């Protein structure tokens, strides 16, 4: 990675921390780098894309789609999950 690309990634991560955008433990450098690459390391576009991504997740409640209790409720009503084998 070039110095300018590393600077974009570092600035992006600094923006995330400063704005407290996410604290998701799955969001690591490799995850943030995908956004940088997708927007050719243009920090303004990277931030816009990441904001759109986070808004989509929030609007569609993606972090709460599957919970243990929802799976348990499906089992109670008789839905069976096929075993692999």
C-alpha cells in the first residue's frame, strides 16, 4: 500500500473514532480497507459510502435480524432445521 493510501486508511479510522461511528469488533483494518479501495482512497467518498452502509444497517435493523430467542421461537412453532450429513 502506498503512503497516500495508508494515510487515507488512517484518516478514515481516525474519523470513525472521533465521530464514534462504530465500535463493532468485526470492524478491523481489512474491513475499512474495503471501503477505501471501493472509492479509490478518496476520503470524502469513503466516508460517504461508509455512512450510507451504516444508515442502511440501522434502517433495516440488520444487527438484530437473528437472535437466539427468534430461532428458539421458530423451533417451538415446529420449524425444523435440516441436519447436514
